[in-house]
């Protein structure tokens, strides 16, 4: 039996397998070597994208090619630390910051801006946007910038605020009166009112007037006048008066509801009235007794110019006066109302010489009563009451004889 072909076939098959394995291994080696060589020839670049750092290995010749390989599109507003034409070198540091869209609303003007500023303050400075102390910005200057940020600037305008009695110039960014009051920290009372109305728009250089309204209770005490009651008294000489009871005023308490605007009273309404004390009438006795002179034998006659037979005789310097002379009240020192009784016979005396109330007879005048005094009537001098100035002028000044009858 011939076994040679079988053995030959076996070894021939084994050789082909080894050869195929060798070739496959060689190809893998070549591929691996190629990859190692390819990777080994790449340049290492440190790339910072919007604050995030990464390491990039690249065969790109320029920074522009490298970013293109990374599918990065650089816009004109973006920040790139190197020109896109800069050659890529090993260990190169590249910083790329994409611009963010920011909308600016400044009053009625609105605009979209792309920026690489980090904070609102940097952005405002880059755009040369000035903010006054009274202007209002919807973000803090320290806040960071992010994509699609909207900055709203409310420009302040001046106006006049009249708050009660206080008037001042203020600045506002409000649109309505209600917004303005809230911005100023002003609260209204239940009865306060504001001009213009709360829903009206605030106008530059306008005036907002707040009227402070309050209602208070005012208690007032008012006197109640007393009445004067006169009573006839037959024991008093006609024309004389005597106080019987002193009058006293009563007291009335009134409560008012007072409405004030800015501290000034505008209305007053009586809401309660209470009588605290009753008044007491003044009572005056009025004399009705006719004056008469006593003569001998107990017979009374009307006063006349005839000289009586008795009594102390004296001589006096006499003048005349009326109830309407300068400085005269018309009521004598003893209470006789001369204006009401112009026909009475009364003389003014010095009480140290002739006591008041003394009945006398005066030469050329008749019977009278010493019922008055005078600042110029001193010593042996008397002033005779007459009804008119003409009589006083006719009487003049003379020396007369008198008699003291009691």
C-alpha cells in the first residue's frame, strides 16, 4: 500500500495555513504600525471652548483647518486667540469663545447684539451704554452673560411729587401712577386721593399730587348765655337798679366730625351735643318809688325850687352835666339809669362831704338826691344832672346854696 500522497497532502495543507496566518499577521502589523506612525505624527493642541478645556491631536496645518475638522464654525463676532491661518504647532494653546446673542431694549429701541463679554458690566462698557443713578436695569452688573439674554433699560425722567404738604422733585421709570407710588414706597390711606388717577400714565416733567384726607373728632365747649330778668321794686327809687342774683353762664359740649385735607379743615359736621351745665338768670330789681321831699308837720310835697326851712345850709360851686357827656355811661355810681330817667333830680357829690343817698335841696334846681360822683367833684363842689346839653351850657358855673335834708 502506498501512503506517500496522504502524508504529502497533510504537510502541504499545514504549510498553507501557516503561510496564511503569517500573511494576516503581517498585514495587521503593517496596519498597526501605520496607525502608530499616523497617530505619532499628530500635533497636540490645547483648545479652550467657552471656558471648557480639551486636548486635540491633529494633522491639520492651520488652526482654521483644525476647527473645521472639529466641525467648529467661527463667526465674526466670536473670540479666537489666534488667526485662523496660524500654523498648528505642537503644544499650542488655542482659545475660542463663541459670541452670545444679547437683546438690548433701551426705551423704545430694541437691538440684537452678539458679544463675548462675561458679565453685564463688561457688556455695557463694550456697547458704551451709560446708566444714570435713577435709571433701572433688569439685571445686576455682576450677573453673567448667557445666550439669548435680554437687557431692559428703563430711563428715568423727572417729575414733581406733592405728597400732602411736602413738595419735591423726583425721578421715575414707572408707566402708571400706581406703579410710581409703589416704586417710591408710598402708601395711600383709605380716604386719600391722588391726582392724576392711579391708572393714568406718568408723564415726564408732570406733577403727581397726593391729598392726605383724615377725619377727626373735635370737642368744643361753648357758653350758654344767661337771661336777664327785671323785677319792679317799690322800695327802690324810680330809675335805680339793684342786683338780686348774679347771672351764670351755662356750658354746652359739642362734638364735631372734622374732615381735613393736608392738615387743613375743609368740612365740619355736628354729630353730638350735650348740655353740661344749665345757665342761671341774672335778676335785677328796678325801682319804681317816686322821690319826694319831707317838710314840716310830716306833710310830703313834690320837690320844688322853694327853700326848705330846716337842714344844714352850705354853699357849693356848681356845674351841670348830662347822661351823654364824654366818658359818661348814663348810670350813676348808685346804679341810677339817667338815660332811662331824664327827669330825675340827681347831683354828683364828693362822698366825703355829702354821703351818697343824701336828700338835698339845691338853690335854683330844687329837691334832689346825692346819687353820683365824679373824678373832678372834690370838696365843696357839686355837678347837677340836667336832661340836655343846652341846659348844661345855660347853667354854666355858679355858686349855689344847698340844704342837707337828712
